[in-house]
C-alpha cells in the first residue's frame, strides 16, 4: 500500500485505540473495509500489515476516527477518554470506566455474543459526571446480556449462566472503586463470571445435579454437546478467542496461561469441534455458529438496581457474620482468661499396677489354734522380754 510520509499508518496499538475511541467493533471495521474480522484482528496485533485497496480504505477509516477524536477534544471533551466516548461512564471522583469500549473489544461484533445494542451506552452527555450507581448501571446494561449468553455456552446451563453473571456484578459493585479504575472493567467482570460458572462445587448443589433441556435445534444441540465435551480450560479459551474475539495474548492472560499453552488449547479445541462438525473447520464459521447458538436462547439477566441491592445485601450479611464471629471469639477469649488457673498445677500421674502383693482378705472367725494363742498372749503379763534400764557405774 502506498502511504504518504506525512500520514504514515499508525502502530497496531494506536489502530486499536482509534477503533475503540470510535465505538467500533472489529466486525464493524471489517464490514466497512471489506475484509474479514480475523484480518482486522491481525492488523491490530501487528501480525499482518494492511496493503492494497483494503489497506487504503483502512487508512482512510483511521484518519476519519482520528479527526473525529480531535474535534471532540477541541469541543471541550478532552477530559472524556476514549473509553468514556464509547461507554459514557465516569464517576464523581473522576475515575474512568472502560465500559462499552472494553465490552466491544471483548465481544467483537454486534451479534449474539456482543453487547446489548438496545442499551444506551452513552448515558448522560459529556460534562455531566455520573454517580457510581449510574456508572455501574451503564456497565451492567451493556455487558450483562452478552455475558449471560457467553456463560451459557461455557456451562450449558441457563440458570447457572444468569446466576454467574449476577454474582460477578455483585462482586464488582462491592469492589467498585477497584473495578472503576481497571483498564478493562468488562474483562474484570467476565473473568469473575467465568470463574464462578466453572467452579467444580456446583456439582454438589441439588439444583444442578440434573441436566437442563437441550436446545430445540439439532445442530445447536450437537454444537453445545461438542463444547461441553471439551475440558473447561479448552472451552474457555476457545470461547474467548473464537467466540468473544480476544487476541491470543489477551486470551492467555485472562485464562492465566502462557501464550503457547493458550494456542495449543485453541488448536486442540478446534480439532475436536472439526472432527464432529466438519463444517465448522473455518474459525469464521465457528464464530458465526457460536453467535447463533447464543442468540437462539432467550436469556435475560435481572435489572441493574436489583443486582446492586443484592450485592449490598450480601455484603451486609457477611459483614454482620464477621462481626458476630469476632464478638464470639472475644467472648470466648475473655471467658478463658477468667476461668483459667493462675498457677501451674502438675497433673496427677496415672496409677501403676503393683505386682507380688496378695489381695486383702476379709477377717473371718478364729480357728481353735488361733483362739489358744490369743488367750495365751492375753494371760501373760509381759508381751516380750523384760525391758533393760540403764545403771550408773
């Protein structure tokens, strides 16, 4: 691609930042430029360089996004970051939340695994900072619908998917100062929801011991069975890379694995899927089918205020439980100090068995011989030799 020296192609990180600042997903950029989503991902990670007619269209799009960002900065929106431009979220303390941007990156397309397009991610207009509750509600409205669908593909259980997402957002609300300052709050919530959904302790819960009704469509049922036959780590890695659309380093970081290990999991998972469903050997077809399977289920999450109230109620419960346990521990310690001895008393040694001593016998009637001896002893005046008295010399 021929480029002017005055307008070189931005580096890969700047390309992604411009796309996120313009509230565009990789799928939307691919549609405008006329390439596949994988090509856009390769351009943004530096694995490939734009060239030809598509490269020129991509460069024109980046220029347009750069000019739009400069216009927003000149109009007084310099305090609104690119994440705020995509999500419209900034707390009263000035902390930034990358809500819509991180979600768009995580979902990679306006499809079954993407954020809720009907939600208003812009919130109040720039210049009117949001309260923490409003910022949380905006993040929840944009991320929760897609995250429930993703978690359903991860577990195959509708109720567990909804519970996992709500529990993740409850934890996020309890730690909102930390989440609000996180560079990727949507990724933070997604990782928490995935960890809860894949917990092995769910198998001991009575409500999750029996399987749920499978999807009605035969192809959807087969794809879900193939996904559930994968190991949890392979399933999670495949969903993040081919379903959500994360890059390989981001997928490895979120799954807490090395990049080669994440790549091996993806290859093994793709091979397992292609073995049973040869039509999904192409990653683009696999991404499309995952989105269709997620969209086929009518999965809904609770309202954001209800989730916030649930998080606050759970936090109050555990706080009171911790206070009660502390009070009980203090009382037990005080009682122990009150009743404990003030000096050392050696313990009584255990008894030992003495051998060779005949057992005591009860006294019985005297025999004739014993009676004669007793009478003789009583009749004699002295019971032994005469006593010796000292005499002077």
